[in-house]
């Protein structure tokens, strides 16, 4: 059953009790990377590890995401700055323990490509935060693998 999370705003990315930050370089322009993040939400399952289904809602102001294990999220897009930033918060989920979650994607030019930085800002009980810290290496691997897959996907277009 879906639960409503605490609504947070963009400042939460700096003040969250738990912040996991991952970065990678992608040999594609910020414009192409932003388009994959924000304009082609339905394409996320083809490159982001663990995403089984994703759909844009409310004219691009929201998202619905389902992970391969059955976890579901409804989200509100908080920042959609072409070629620079894409951020969203989770409004409802069936994931246990989560109180608030905001994901922030930052894009900066890097050589002939893009430096992609993903911040996973979360709040939950101490045991939840501890478990998420233990999961950090796996999330990092998933992010790096997803960045490589995205790079490969964008090189074909």
C-alpha cells in the first residue's frame, strides 16, 4: 500500500539527514543527457538499472516509477532546467521506512561530454539510514553502470 511521504523542496538536497552523491562522466552533450533524463522518462528502463517502468505525468510535472522488485513511486518534478538540472521528490511509495526522498541530477560540461552528478537525499528512521549507508556501494555501482549504459544509448542516436 502506498504511503504519503513528507513533502520536501529543493533545499532538502543540502539538509537531508542522509545524502548519497555519485558522479560520472558521459561522452554526450548536456543537452542529450538532459533530454534522456527529463524528456524521455519512459526510456529510463532502457538505461537505468532497476527501473522496470517509468512514465511522465501531469504534463511533465510528475513521474510514476516502478522498480524491478515492485517498489513504486509517484513523484513531483521540482527542477527542470534544460541542460543543467533535473530534480524530483517522491510523494508516495510502498517502500518501508522512507519518510522523505529527493533525487537531484546536475549536469555540467566536461571536455566533449557531461559530468553527471546524482544526489540521493533521504530521511527515515535511524535503522533505515544505516541500511541505506550499507547499500551505498551497490547504489554507486548501479549509478556507474547506468551512466555507461546511457552513454552507449546516446552514442547510437
